[in-house]
């Protein structure tokens, strides 16, 4: 698990945030908060972020990518076992609380992930979002496989 900070220039981050706000919608009760389509990485507006992700993860192919908006919404514990690496990019995250990971037993690990940071982790790790936060949180999730 690795966190990279200050990924985009502030102007790029704000431009991407405005775009992402137009892509998220209610996809039904199985999806917490608002989400975008899972092929967001094909949109030209995503190019600056996608270039950085590909630079950090050479030898991997992006299989799916989507945006999330939550305001304290509940998300069940889950993993992405069909992929090798997952990425969370925090567009807007006022509290800097990152993805919540289950540890053996009842413990959790929560890395600090301020706005404009990128978290790279093993897709098989069981994780969730901090659902107790009643604040606007925008993130972009990416799943990759080794090529």
C-alpha cells in the first residue's frame, strides 16, 4: 500500500472535480452514494490523471474506472479479487481519511489520504469507505491487471 500526494496541479484537480460532478448519478440501491459509469478512464477529461496512474503502474492495464460521491453513505466491506491492483484518487476529501482496510481480527487500517492524493493497494484487500463522515467526498477508483 502506497500513498502519493500532490498528484495533479491544483488547476487540473479543480477542473477534474467539476467534470466528475457531472458524471456521478444514482445507480440504484446496490450502489452507495452517487457513481459514474465504469469506463471513466476513456473520457478525455481523465487524461491527466490516467497518465500519472500509468506512470506509477507500468506493466498494468486499466480494466475499469469510476467516480464516487458520498456524504456519509454506507458501503459494505468488499474486495476486487478479479484484479491485481486498485487505485483510489481523492479529488475532494476534507478530512483526509482514506480508504478503510480490514486487518486480521477486528482491527482496521486507515491511511491518511488528503485531497489530490493517490492510494495504490492490492485489489484483494478487504476495504470500505468511512461511512460516518457527513461531508462531501469525491474519489475516483481504478482497477488494473498485470499485463
